[in-house]
């Protein structure tokens, strides 16, 4: 029988595990500028602020004020030598070189303030195409880039949200397995807040997310699903905001039937996700098209499930907080997972899973994996033999890849009517 203290203990254990610890850990600056003048250089978590301090010779760069000419190198989120800057004529001329794209441009003006304004206008507006090419290169080399190429990028988290909705389903009790599709309602709703903390190369961060989904079942074969995931990401002291919407049409090829061993669902979906970060001077819109398969097989005491997903992710131009983003992106992501669901006596179910995500085009991290488990509690029915139309779920997972690791937690509920 369900007892409140049991769930209180679970909640306290999750909270203790997920308390952010990143603030107590020291890491190198997210962005750094090193000059050819000994002992003069600086760093921080806001690229625009760091460039402004350098051009206007403020803060850590005040010692450059009396120099006519000097050079500097900008390191971007773990990518060494991402931008080279040459300053001449006591700050009235500055040349930007981007080695990875071959871009070079010289800005001239009557003062350092004027030079800075020109560079800011270039990054925010007229140079959006070139800056988009630069961000594309950072996606290919930085483990914390905003748009693509790493586990916390926009493409990867969009793929995760789609897979969570269409490539998995919460474990079912013995009663649900016995009665099959007869326990499902026509309208479903789910809400799952999540938290994670991670280490990527030299950097540490944390993320807060909210997975909101609704589903309407037309009949035994066809449904309509809508997702609206949002998230807030913090890398060192830099912030990234994301929000998206996805529509999918789950098609059940082999439906749940009483005592039937196999369930198979295939879901085509499409959507749009927006991301923006003033601190990274990066972001944009990502349109995505995915196909997801979920195949389950019921054994006597467990259910084995396999989820497979292929997605296409393309960039679209947009603006965010005075920035014009030319989102130079064309990625493919494959996500595969296996899970084992074990019904416990009464209303509890335990799910254990393993997943792998692969970037099919050039990325800072070619692939990463995830291992974890969920505890599911079904509620609302008259008896455990035939449970009702709601469930609670809480789980933990560990992500890991080359020079990357993360601990993730998620808890929430689903209802069907």
C-alpha cells in the first residue's frame, strides 16, 4: 500500500543528490584574452563584456592604455586562438582575424569607444553571416557551445525531449499489461521538471528544464502529441535560454491488446526550438524533423523496450536581444535506447535504461551515453490489479562521454482522461 513517508524519503534522497555543487568548484574563465604584453590579460563569462574591456582598455587591460600597438588572442569556451586581434594607432585601429573561417576585417575610428561600437554593431547586425560561420566552427570544437555539437547544445536537448516523449513510455504494472489498451484515456497530459549538473572539459554548469506535453488519441492507431520544452542553462556565469514546440503523430502499428506480447509505435514529428545567449553572443532558431520508433516486448515478469530515433536539424535566422543570428547549422542526430521495466507488487514499477546519442556530422563530441533508472507509481484506480489513469515518476541518470560527465534528475506526473 502507498504510504506518504516512503515518497518523502525518495524526495529527500533526490534533493540531497541534486544539490548544486558547481559554485564550490573553481574553473578557468569561459572566455579569455591574452595579449603579447607580459602579465596583461583577462577573462570572464561574458564575451561582449570582455571584448569591450579589451578595446576600451578597462579593468585587467588598463595597462595597454599607453601603448600604440599590441596584439591579442581570444580563447572561446575551450577553443584556443578562436579570434586574433591586432590593435594599432593607440586604439584607433583594430583588426579581427578568425583563423577557422579565414575572415579578416579592420575597423578604424577617432577613438577606442568608436572602434568598440563598430565591432559591437558588426557582431550584432551587419556581420551576422560571418559571425554565424564563426559560431558553426565553435559548435565543432567547444564542449559547451550553444547551438550544436555537445550534450547540452540546442540540437542535443531537442533530440532528448523528442525521444523522451516518443521513444520511451513509463513502466506499466501487471494489471495494465493484462488489460492492455483498455486502461488508456483519450486525452493525456504530462509535466516533468528536471535538473542536471555537468562538467565539460574545463567548465562546469547546471541546467533547469521543464518538459510539458499533451496528447489526444483519435483511435487505437492514431494520436496527436504536442511538446513545449523549456530550459535554462548556466555555464560558469554565462546563461543560455531555450524554448521550443514540437508536434508529432504517433502511429501505433501493433497496439496494446490484453495479454499481447508486442507493442510498436512509430512517430514522425517536426518542430522549432529557439535558443539565445548574450554572454556567448550565440543562438538562433533550429527547425527539426524526426522519426522515432518504440518497440516493446512483454515477457512474463519484465518488459523490454527499444527506442530508435533519427533527426534532421537545420538553422534558421532570427534575432535575440539586439543580436541578429545567422544560424549556420545542418546536423543529423541518431539516438538509440534500451530499457527494462519490472513491475513490483502493487502499484510500483522500476525502469532501468541505457541510451546513446550520436552526432552524424562534425561535432565537438561525436557521441555520448546515458545510464539511469526511474521509479513509477500508478494511482487513481480502485485496485492495483486495474490501476487508474495517472502516474508519478522520479528518476536519476548519469551521462558520460569524452571529457564530459553529468548527473541528471527528473520527477513529475502524467494524467490521462
